[in-house]
């Protein structure tokens, strides 16, 4: 059995995972604005509550760059005090079990490849669309993390007057003083302005998809994150924006779809070992 952790600036989620199933889960608001040691103590307390003698490893996904070999996390998104935290060393010393740490988007991609809709594909990119944009990359079913788990930071690629993150995440809707959830609700009611906004979003995402094809040419691109359920609202515009991709054989073969796998990040974190 593994203990899996999905650490975010909003919530910390912990689950006991066995045979690809989350047996027991707990989520608490993260004390993200507190000092680094306070957040570490909160994480340790959660682990202490959930760990059992059957747990032989702790896998952790973190929204940051990571020295995966040494388990050191750097500059964690939305937890300002976590500039450099030797997480693996701290937790292995305290709990005396193996600890593996990696980027949270890598955990998502690994989860969908092992347990979700991505199981049929050896070469896969899993992207998360939510507060930001991130990606995890599987090459021949092996996670490619790059140096400091920095591979897949596609949201930071330059695009128009900013970067893709500002056009393919919740930032896009904030430009108009709204949210993806609100626009999805209005679009479901047939609101023309909301439907047009989703068309624009799909166009921008299509440009990002082409960048992924040029860079990785995967067999599949799986979409996760809070915006993924709205896929039907932007799917057509996304594909239309991709139509000028020059390598038709690659374009015709790639599969792009949202993930419905619950707890993909937690399941992926359990498989980091």
C-alpha cells in the first residue's frame, strides 16, 4: 500500500492507494501563507493520521520544479514560503518509509497512463487546464521529467502578448472579469456571449495543441484540470485551429480527449517508485 499526496496551495489531499484504488481519502485547506515549517508540520500531521503499518512508500505531487532524485522541491506555486524544502529527507526521517516526489502534472499524466483513458497509448502528453497550464510527458510508457522535473512547462511558452497560460487557463476568463465555471453555466443555457468566449478559448488551445504536436508528436493528448469538463464547448474550435498543422498524418492520428479519471494525481503519485 502507498500513501499518496497531492499538495496544492489551496488544499492538501492524502489517500491510501492500493491496486490502483484510493481506499481512504482526506483533504484539508493548506496553510499556504504560513512559514515553511508550518506547512511541513501540517503535512506531517496528515500523514500521521493516514499512515498504517501496511504503507511501504509515500508518493507526493507538488506544483513546482523538483529534484526528483533527492526529493527537494523549489519555489512551490501558491506556497510562497517553500523556496527550497528537502521533503524526501524530512519525511523519510520522520516516518521511516521510502518517499518519492515529483511535479503534480507529471503525476496526472502517469495516473491517466496507468489507470485511466491513456492506458492504450505508449506516448502521451497529459495537460492540466485550471488555475494554470501544465503538462506531463510519457515516452514509451516512461515518465520524462527532464532536469528538475521541468519538462512540460508548456504554459510558459510565449504566445501573443504573454504566454499560453494566460490564454488557456482560468486567466483567460479573468481577462473578461468572469470564470470558466460561470461561462460554462451560461453556455449551457445558450448564452451567445459565453458560447463565443468558449470558441475563442478553443482557438487559443488549438495553438497550444499544435505546439505540443511540433514538440512531442504524441499518440494522445489527455486533458485534465478544472476546465476539462467543458471540453464539448471548445472541442470544435480547438480542432479548427489545428487544421493548418502541416503534418497531416500526425494530426489525423493523434487522439485528444478529456480525462474522467477521478484522483488521477493521487494515483500517479502512488506509482512514482
